[in-house]
């Protein structure tokens, strides 16, 4: 198959890793939100681990800026860094104050949380520019996909509704779509081995995300959904 005959790179990712992607967008965490039955302690734990990861994401985007050789890419990534630091982080800071949450080192050391954090940083430190963008795309396309759907549900916790809304709004959609389009342009010039490596990264990130969201339910996954 010639390069011109190959499917778009992101279409390959979503097709070849359909099982892992579907498992994440249908995760118990997602289903509980859509059913308005996510237990408050689960959301609190999620806020703590996700808020800490957003700080890690700032570092990941920084690696992408350093790897990029295109000024337009750098400008876009710098804008994304600004959104992480000055839009998403203030949400978590407000949420922690309003819900009386404080950092929990034991939660951050949960192997599932640490594997996601360290796995994403490893891709950023050692991967190609395309692989770093793939890791970002894997996370952001996943969130945008299910949050678009969840935003149509009735969510009684206003802070949870706001969090879903952050990932369903036009700004987040534009970011996810830019990652998709940029990867597809990069993919056009990749050889088969480089494309295969990117698809592998996409699936790896989905599986890390699944375990990361499992961790919100506690060490033994025994948190019972609210009626």
C-alpha cells in the first residue's frame, strides 16, 4: 500500500485500538456521570489525581514545544500551555477549596496513578514529536468524545457539570481537532514503522487512562454507586 492509499493516521489509531478506546469512553466513571450517580468521594479522589496530572501535562506540552521545529506548532502549543495553567488549574484550585480537599501523597503513589503520570512523562521525554502529540490526542480525543455525550445528561453536582463542560466546550474541541489534523498531516509523511509506533502509543495511553480512572474508586474498586 502506498502512502497515498493508507488511511489517515488518526483513523488507524481509532480503528486498530477501538477496543481500548471503547473501554475507556464506556468506563464505569463515565457511566456513573451520565447516570448522575457518581459518588462524591469518587469525584473528590478524581479531582485530586487529575489536578495533579494537569501539572504534569504542562510539562508534557513543554516537551512538545521543545521537540517542534515549526513556529506555528509552537504558537499553538504555547496557547495550550496557557489554557492548562490559567484555565484548567484555577478550576482545580477552586474545587479543592470549595470541597475541602488537600493533597494526598498516598493517592498519588497508587500504582495506577503513578503508571499514568510516569508513562506519559516517559513518552514526552523520549518520544518523537509525533508520539508526544499522539499521547495528547489519545487523552484529549477520549475526553472530548465522552464529555460531549455526558454534557447532554442531567448532572446534579454543579462542579462536576462544570468539569464536564470544560471538556465539551468549543475551545477544548478545537484543541482536540487540531491534534487530530496535525497528526494526520504528520502521518502522511511517516513510514509504516513510525505509523505503527504512533498507533501503539495511542493504545498504550488508553489503557493507562482506564487504570487511572479505576483509581478514583479506591484501592479495591469497592465504591458503590449512589442510587
